[in-house]
């Protein structure tokens, strides 16, 4: 299976246009969007660009309903009102409204699975799984993902799937 990954968007709606073209050319079977739709430094007052980015994402989700969406820290910072670098107080209302619209048409989670591959905005470490999943269930991937995807404020930490950066000394990825 070929999977097209849409990386951190950060107010670049053209990424969805490029993905749309590739999908219409049958270049991939599945799409995963790693989100971080909001925030691009020095554009915090360009509310129109925030709206355009989310509207383009929503259109993409409607056209490609099987797309898997992985929450990023910049998306959740608006839902949870936790200020992240690049956070726009001016765009906060728009982001919350547009994220709610996207949630209505898209499958937004922290972690998704396709075949034997896990997808998330950051990564999933063994340590994080051990912290929140019963030891007897570590090897049940469906249970692990269900448990992780039901967490909320626990995600606002360095080891979570929205923050984890595997390149920084995390040798025990799940």
C-alpha cells in the first residue's frame, strides 16, 4: 500500500492542493495528514489565511473521507487554550470554529494504524505506553491505540504522540 503523508501544514493550504493532484493521479492508496494546520510565525494576524487553510483541509476531508488525521500540538493548543510557539490570539476563535468543522467530517486521532505502521504527529514511545496502558495489554495494539486516543490533557507532555521527537534520545519506540 502506498501512503501519502501530508506533513505539518502550518498555514500552507497549497499542500492539500498538491495532495489532491497526487491522489487524482493514483499516486497513493491512502492519505495521512500530520496536521499542525495552524500557526506560521509572523502570520498571526492573517486570519484569512487561517480560515483558508482550514477550509481547504475540510474540503480535502470531504473529497477523501478515508484520510487519517493526526492531531498536532499546534492544533490542540487552541482546543485546550495552551499557548504554543506561534499561537495567534487573533486567530483563536477561527481555529476553534474550523477545527470543530473538521472534526465533523474527518477521523481525527492522536495515533492511527495502517497495516503494521503507526502514524502520529510525533511518535509513540514505549515509556508513554507503559505509563497509560495496563501491562497485560501492552501487546494488544488495538487496545493500546484505543487507550491512547482517549487521553486528553495527558498529551501535553514531551513524551506524548503529539510532542515526541524520536531523534532526541528515545530509543524505545513502541
